[in-house]
């Protein structure tokens, strides 16, 4: 597609379950970001991938969170043993340019609800 | 604490009037700023950006002003339309690849 695609758009899970969120960036974009948006809040940086470089995981809130990017394209964000405070919208973005001085194109997000 | 923030969480504006959305930042090393618009149920969408070597930049119906002296950023929307109702975020780049976002201002356009 033409834009960043995320799936699932909505996920309801029980506390303690693992979830996987998928992001398909715009073709040719080498930079990929994951952000988290809690209700009524701004966007919280989670992780950044750039080409084949080691990802910047400094924003991941705990070791229950992990992400990978296969083949420099699709990325998966995994949350293990989900907690209620993990409930949020998880946004993926991609960018053509390396570095922050460029437009980020966001997907529509995956809304996670942990019961 | 949060270094990028907005002065007001909500703004109500009459259709046809001009809107001004404000944002303050604290990191003087920030060299790039972006405004995003987020409609309900959607991801943020780029509106306009500005680099620190500029004071003003204009787009279609939007103008961004940057005052580095007081670390203030504003977004002006001319002739506000119902489709402008959304949450507006300012974001700053501090010289690396991360954009730091403020909490957002919810703009409601009254008919």
C-alpha cells in the first residue's frame, strides 16, 4: 500500500497474555519508529530502527517489550505478560531520511486493551 | 519532566476565524520542529516543519512561527474549517533521530 500499515487495528487481551503488533512501513523507507500513545497523552518514543544498524531500544519501558525488524522492512512489537498499564495505542512510523530531520509517516495505530 | 509542551490542552474556535496553537520547548539544542495533526482514530499527519535557522514558514492556510529567544513555537491556521478539528502536536528534534512530542492541543471548530 501507499502508507504505513499496522495490524491489528484493535486488540483486546487478558492480563498476562503475550501480544504481537505488526508494522509494514512505506516501501523504501529505511527508518522505522514505534511510539506509544496513552489516552489523552502525547507520543512516547519506544524504539527506532535504521537500516542494518543496531536499533535504539532506549524507550522500551520494560524487558517485557521487544521489537524486531526483518529484512529491513516489516517490524513486530511484542509485549509479553501484558499488564493493564500497557493499554494504549501503539503507533508505527517510517521515514525516508536517516535522522530526525525528516517527516515521519504514521500508521493508524494498534489500540491495545488489557483487561 | 517533559520538555515539549503546549500552553492549552483545548481550543475552541469559530468557523472562519484564525486559530493559534502554542507550544513551548526547553531544549535550546533542538534544531528542527514539526507540527502534526491527529484526527480521531487516525495516526498523526504532518502539517508543517521549521528549522531553527528560520523564524517563520508558511504553508497552505498554516503558518509556523519560531521564537528561539523564548523557546516558543506556534501554529496559525487561517480561516479555520470544520475539518481542522483534531488534536495538534508539536514535536522537536534534539539533534538525533528521535522526535519528542508534546501532549497535544484539542481544537474544536464551532459552526
